[in-house]
């Protein structure tokens, strides 16, 4: 699996993570190979700011040094970083009345079934996703959507789309077997990332071609 380096300077790294590679080390010796470990071989000061699921591909930013990490972490917490994803979901998802629809459903970890997440209206954390339809496949049985996670909960996009009744193709955690079998990987890609440089204040925007 190849990691493409899209941008590098003294404070920021922007990378394109392939599907199937962990963002950070997992538990166990067999889960130490990951994007952060590979990047730190060349850039020992590279630090994680956010994550993508192992099955998700696309854009990730890493900070170089603690000061840049703090600044970028604050930007993520303040929702000052723009992120857009592309997904292919099962079924014909009708476009919302407005250009963008919203999914506002609170998410909590499903403790007996970790790492799964569930919707819980009493205990879940507020979770908001904006979405729009981009098109349909030739048979009209799959829908390509653009997604904007306003909040950043783990598995948010996967859980929200499952709750809509349109799980993402290839989703081994949240899709039924027939939907999992429609793709060899999770069809979810972080295709757009915009942020303000933590040192220069320059607006940076990156795009990654969708690989499916």
C-alpha cells in the first residue's frame, strides 16, 4: 500500500491514505503497521491530529511538532477544518428537498459490541452530517453521495447512512452481507480537506481523486 505525500513544510504534512491501512497503531503486534508509523520514519516529528477508519481512504493531515499539533487540534475541535467525503450507498437514496440534507442523530459506542457505534437518543453525543446526492449507477440500485461531517464522531458517516437505510457498499461493520459483498472495500473516501495553516495563516485546500 502506497501513501502519497501531497504537501509538506516545516509544520504540516498532508497525505493520501489507502484503504486497508490503519491511521494509528492498534492493539497487538500485528497492528503496528500504520500511516503514522510509516510517516514517522521519514518525518520523526510528525504527530497525529485526526484519524480515518482503516477501511476509509483519502486525505489526512499530520502536524510536525507539538505546537503545530496543538494549533491544528484546536482548529478541528472548533470545526474550522472543512472535510468532504464521497461514498456509494445501497439503494436509491432520493435527493433532499434542499441542495443538502442533514442527518442529526446522536451516536454512542456500543460497549458490548465494541468498536461498533449505535444511535442512542438519551446518551449519545450530538452528531451531525450534511449530505447530497451526486448520482445513481446504471441500474439505479446504488447512489453516489457527497458527505460533510459537521461533527467528528467515530464511524459517524457509516452509522448515519446505515440509519437512513442506505449502508455504504463494502461496509464490513454496518452493512448486511449482501451489501458488503457488492464491493471489495468500503466505498468511502475523504476527497476534500481545507484548513488554515497553523503558522502562516494561509488557507490550504487539497483534493484527492475518488478511487471507485
